[in-house]
C-alpha cells in the first residue's frame, strides 16, 4: 500500500541532500513522521498547507516500512506514523503538488 508525505521545498531538499530526515517541524514535535493515505492526503493538504506553494508529494510503500504504526488522528481516522527517520530509499516517487486557484492539484493516486 502506498502512503503519502507532503513536504515543503526546503524539507524535500534536506531529505535529498542528507539522504534522511526527521521530518517537518510537526513531525519533530510529535516524535514521528506523519503520513496520509490516498483517501486523506487532500484533506491534509487543505488543513495544514492551505495556500502554500512549492510543495512536493512523496509516495512510500508500507511493505517493510518499520516501525510504522496506524494510529487514530482526525475524527478517529487511522493515520500511518513512522517512528524513525525517513530515508531517500523509502521514497518510491516524488511529484510536485502545484497550487492552482487556491487548491493543490494531486496526481492520480489510484
């Protein structure tokens, strides 16, 4: 199963240059890296990244991604949380997440 991480351009650049990251400031504060599913990622973008340009969407395969825990978050929906650094080896693909007329345009996630 694919899960998704939204990064700002500078956060993505750090992952690319260092090969690993502890995540965005919210990830550091919470002690794990927040991910979304195909069903929740658009709501995540709208809630936490409204109006932000230059975002990058990363796809990560859950198979073999340890320690990954599914925990309740917004409205008790289960979200994947990674309890270690995210590495470039974990990233299956990355795509820009352009902002068009105030809404982020997602690639096909099916």
